[in-house]
C-alpha cells in the first residue's frame, strides 16, 4: 500500500518532523511492512532524517508544493494550477497511491498561508475528488472574509482529525463540515526511538547537562508573529534570561537556549539565540548554554524533557516538555496554543497571550513571563501531577486517528 504524505517540507522544524515521524512509524505498524510512503519533502536530506528517526526505509520523495504555475492573471493561474493537480493525481494513481495524508498542524490557517490559502484549499478539493484525503492532527482556521465559504466548499470531502476541541467546534459549527473527528497532535505520542536511553545520555553529555539541573528557553525566530519590532523582540528575550538570574531558587541551574526551528533564514530560532549569547550580562553568560547545532527531533525532546521547566515561543517545544512530564510556559501568537495546550491538555494557566507590539516594546511581556515562572516554582509538584494523566489521555486520542486512518485505508468501518 502506497500513501502520499503532504506538508512535511522541512525536517529542521522539529515539531513538523515529530508529527511526520510518528505518522510514518505508527501507521506502518498498523498497516504492516508492505506500506510505502511518498513524501512531499524538499530534499533527500529531509527524507534521510525521517528514515534515521523511524528506522523505516520505504520512503521516497515527490515535491508537490512550491511549483511555479504559469498564467497572466489570477484566473488563468488557477485554471493552470487545477490542470497541474489533476495530472499529479493521475500520476499518483498510476503509482498505486491509495490516499493522501496532510500534516503540518496549522498550515491551513491565515497565520502562515496568507494569500496562498486559496491554492492550498483548491489542492485539497481536487485530490479529495479522486482519492481519500485525511487531514491529521490539525488546527484549521479560523478563516475570514471570502475564505470562509471557500474552505467550507473545498474541505467538504476531506476527513479531518482535529488536534484540539476548539478546532472541532469551529469545523462543525462554523464551517459545517461533516467528516470531523476529535483527536490530538501527533507529537504527543512517544517518538519512535524516544525510549533509547543511550540517545538521552549521549545528547545530555554532549552539552554537559544533568536532569533537572537546567531551565530551557526556546525563543522563536518567528518574531513577526509577536511584534513588528524585531529589535525590541530580541531584547525582551534577553531581559527574560537576565531576569531568571535574579531568582534565588534558580541560581544553581543552567539556562539552556535551544532552537526548535533551525532552517537558516530570517525565522531561524538561532538568530535570537546568538543575540542572547552575545548580549547577556556577565552573570547570566556564565550560566547560559546556547545550542546552535542541528539535531534529530528526539534529541531536542530529550533536552527539553530533562530540564526543570521550559519557556517557549515554539508550541511543539512545549508539547515535548509536557510529554516528558515537565511544565512549559508558552508564549502564544495564535489560537493553536489555546487549543492544544490550554483546552486539549488543560494547561490554560501556563499560556501567555504574547502577540502585540506594546507587550514587547513596553517590556510588559517580561513581567508576564516572570509571573508565570513564579507560579511554576510555587506550584511545581501539583503541576507535574496534573501533567501525566493529561498527556496519557492526549496520547490515546492522538493514536485513535492513526488507527482510524488505517481502518479506512483497509476498508474497515470507523472505530
């Protein structure tokens, strides 16, 4: 059985890669050894990273996104794009592909896709007319203006597994879709080699880390989602680091500053990490461990999950921290944080609404973060006790979509 995987272009976005790894690994276990995947990945290096992380070799690449479509007008481009998609579908049918699974988490939102959302939706509509299309672990929308009726029409034949209750309500009530099932983000599942203690010991030893003896900061390089003032944005992350140094109960703990999206462009988390490392005061610099290396997602999870707690602007860094039983303070810029962490995990008290120039220019964001740090330190044991059962429930819901996709691909009824 051959399956097309869509929206996994960059495996150096560890969150996106975790979702892809878990989908490939667990779906292969459900369907058996004769399962093969055709991946919409940018490069052979991306494919190799997934193979290395899953020990599954039946992966090949075929780039679906990023194709330049000719046309003098928007209408002519749309007509040509549809023709291109139909040709692609026929090619995939001839290859024996039986369905397409779309990952990406929240790629179908106005936060990222912007004007491209129409092309994304048209692609799903065309494919769903010819083969089964599954949207796995999704936050979809919310959409505005003309995108609402377009999404309602284009998604009507897709099977959507949401990753939070808010998305399920939105798709059922606002878009009035029918094939919607509540699930959870695929990254809640154990990564394929997560329980290999040698990986944990090796990555911690590489950076001189000991469990619970450090705090992790993941400053998102996606500054524009928080503030248009990138200079002030970087400065406030530096202020957070320096403020942590003033908390007496944390003076013996190192501060690991880790990138979770390391894709060598303006949104690379390492841009902020370099700024912090170069500009921090002398006292903080003695405690900071800036990590600029590329690594496998499971190695990033080992660093996150063995820290005392995490402060992050990348949602999947919070997921990995919680997944290993530790608290994470999330700086939110979109509805996905409230859905996945707040509603889905029941940790609203650890989410900060952090989008807006004033928060960063005034420095108020630093106060909000430090208030949450005080809250975590004062309630640490009770938070940890809440995390484990919540994560276990999310694992079950995440796995349910993989089981259901396997059943549908094999022609079995919905569980």
